[in-house]
C-alpha cells in the first residue's frame, strides 16, 4: 500500500487538510476519519492523470560539488577577506581598499572640492 503525507487541522468544527505533495488541493470533513476518506478520494482523482494542469511538489537531486559552485565559494571567501577578482580576466584576486582607506580618500576628495570654492 502506498502512503501519502497529509497536512490537516481543525477549524470551526470542521477538519481541513491537503496532501503534502499536492498542496493546492484542499478538502474538508466532519471528522478526521471523514477528512482522511476525502483525501484518499482526492488522491485517486488527482493521480489518475485525467485532470489537466495539476501542480505537484517534488524533490530533485542537486550536485554539491560542481566546479561552478567551487568558483563561487572561492570568490565569496576572497571577498570576505578583502579581495576581489581581477577585472583583467586573469582570474587572480586583487586587494580591496579597507574601510579606513576608502573613508580617508573620500574625506580628501571632499576637502579638495571645498578648497576650490
């Protein structure tokens, strides 16, 4: 026998629920047993593939160690430590000015602009 996970709750004296893999299709029952019966019927109807446009939830496998992910991790780690990829396309990393350097350069730039006026 196949099993299906369900999500259900009681609200205003009625039991409401849906199939975990088909969360767009809700049903209700007077009791929990009645709800389970309706959910079984719903599953049968939706699994028959006779109804068009049924949306489902599924899981897919994904690779954890693709080269692209590795490159992205290295870029992230390099940025964390104050480095960014070179814009020359060499693939090497170059240092990023620290916050204090940027602040000092900005202050000098502002002062030079004020002195001109």
